[in-house]
């Protein structure tokens, strides 16, 4: 995937995450669309590209949420790298087990952010946030990831994005 696809992703990710997913909110918990898309991109691309896209997406989300710039950039870079390495070595892109891996990535990212906030601010209700927000959001993101995988498999988006002629055009 090349610049046109990434530009579109970066341009739309914050509005989609903020507005579209409000309809999917269950008890105040929304899935993380950016993480699910990053996971898919990681499975489809090389490690360096997936890491850079993850870092850029994370920094963009940090700026959009007015949080500490760099936290999500770091964690999303690791997610992109890990998804790319797993995609090239272990995972089948059409497998339903991707939901479990995506859920684990979301859970680990949430724990890393909580640990960073614990170091930065002192006391953070770690167990409460983990049980009431991080775990449900991770599970919900894993389910969203499976739905996205099914949608792109039906439409053959993977084949479209992997075509060399399309990549050269962007």
C-alpha cells in the first residue's frame, strides 16, 4: 500500500473513530477502529512500513485526543511491527484467530499505556480501568477486526491492495 491509501487513512481515521463508532458504543465502550486497521495493514505490509504507519497513526491519535504525544505512537509502532512479523511468519490473514491476536494486542497496548500513566502521574486505578475499560474495549476491537476481515475478504480488497500496478500508481 502506498501514499494515497495512507493519506486517506490518516485523513479519515479521527472523524471515523469519533463519530461513526458512537453508533457502535455499548455501555460507553467503543472499539478501536485505528488499531483494527493498523493490524490489517501490518498483516499486509513489510515490518518497516507497518511500524512507520503505526507510529504515524499513533501520533495522529495523540494529537487528536490532546494526550501526551508519543505514547500511542510508540505502542502503535510496536503493534504494526508485531502484526507484520506475525503476518509474514505465522498468521493466515483470513483466519478467525486474528480476533484473538487483535484482542491481545489491544490488551497489551492498554496495559502499556496504563503503566506509563502510573509512572507519570503516580496513582492510577489500574485494576479498575483494566476491568471496566481496557478488557471490554480489547474484546470489542477483536470482534470489529473479524468483521473488517470478512468485509475485505468478500470485496477482495486484499487482492486489490496487493496488486503491484495499484501500488505504483499511488
